[in-house]
C-alpha cells in the first residue's frame, strides 16, 4: 500500500495501545465512510446558524420558521466531543517509521453546529512504530446530520488534519455543498477543529447558503 508492507499488526494486542495513542483524535467531523479504501475521500454536510429554529431565523429573532438563504459568509463556532473511537479495523507497520491505520470514530457538536457524525473511518498515517506515540496525519469522509444555525438537515463532508506526538489535533472539515438536504440545502463552507485527540475541543469557521 505505502512503501514495503511489513506483516500485519495483531489488532487484538494493538487495540489497548492504540486507544491511548489515538485517544485524542478530535476532528474530525472526525461521518460514515462508504468505502474501506484507505485513501478514499468523502463529501460533507452540516448544520449552521441563520436557519430554522436557530439564531436569527427561527421562531425567535429574525426570519420566522424558515431558514432563508444568504449569499454572504456567516461566522460559526462551538464545541465538539469525541463520543467514541476505535479500536482500529486495520493496521500495518509499512516501514519502521510509518504505521498505517483505519480507525472508526463518532463526534458530536454543540453550538452553531448541533449534531454529529457516526462511525466515520479515519485513515491515519502514524510516523513511528504503531505502539509508540508519534506525529500523525489523518483524512476521513462521511455524513453529518443535525442543525446548523437552527436549520435542520444533513450534508457530506471531508476532514483532514494533523496530530502532534502529544495528541494535540488540528483539522479542517469541508462541507460538500451539493450533498446538503432539508433546511441545509445550498449550505457550503469549512470549519476548523482544534482540540485533543479522543477528547474534543472547539471549532470555528464560516458557512454560506447559495
């Protein structure tokens, strides 16, 4: 797959160590990957402000029950948590300095994005032995459902980022505007997730409705 493949890692013996090493994988809007191909990419969806019952649009201030459409960026922010992670479904020590893993994770969001993605599979390149801490890069794709700025629906997304050897993670979740459903139809944008792997953190970014 990448470089010269070493024998597959024993996932049973690896799982407890990986749970520690990857305990902070946070981005991710961290998503259900429709393929198990390691380099597969996915589309994204999301809920945001300015729609439905949420801020500025719903039953309260602003625009009544409808979410309306905007052609200018709307700032969004909030928090996310890692509900579950692992164990890895696949792992291989490709070279002494590269371990490749597939790891499922579920993230939940509060704030302007209020929803989750479930069992999203992350493709992780771990730059060291599989059972030792090391910097990483990751990519994932899946489907998010919930509310964005009060408007309800779903969207596909892609999610990529990096994690340092201490578990600090930073990544960008990109919404696939063509995949949005419900009151999120026409939604587009990117949010950046900043946190600790396996725990959670905060997100911020901008969205707009076409």
